[in-house]
C-alpha cells in the first residue's frame, strides 16, 4: 500500500536533500490512485449500505498499518509519509466503521 502523495511541491525536503527520483514520483502518483480506487468501496458501504463480502479483519489490519506508518512518518519528520497516511487512515476507518454499522 503506497503511502506518499503525488506531488511534494508543497511538502518539500530540506535544501540539502537529494532531488526526488522518478521512482518516488511514480509512487506518489500510485498512492493517490490507490486512494481514489478505495473511494468506491466507501461509497458502496455507506450509500449502498452493502458491506457484504468486505473483510473486517483485512480493513482493520490496513487501518492499523496506516496508523503505524503515520507514527513512523511523524518520528522521522517525513511529511510525505504522514500526510498520505492521514488519507489512508480516513479511508480505512470509513470502511471499518461502515462494515460494523451496515452488517
């Protein structure tokens, strides 16, 4: 689960940091795309009230992982990690709560 935003123009490293690599740029784009691909699952659960086939154990695990990555990003002072994790925490929590409410 990639956890970096697509464009760090606002989230900059220190001037002494090496330039952003092509791989880092691709991973940032993929992070946003994977979050966007998760939105239909949230919509299905909350607006369609259909949590059938959604694994609560999997999504709780994803939420736990995102929380750990968030803490790691904070500890490393890496905005690229912890800001993206906020998005994942919100999406994962929406699915976890939705599954609990709509089962």
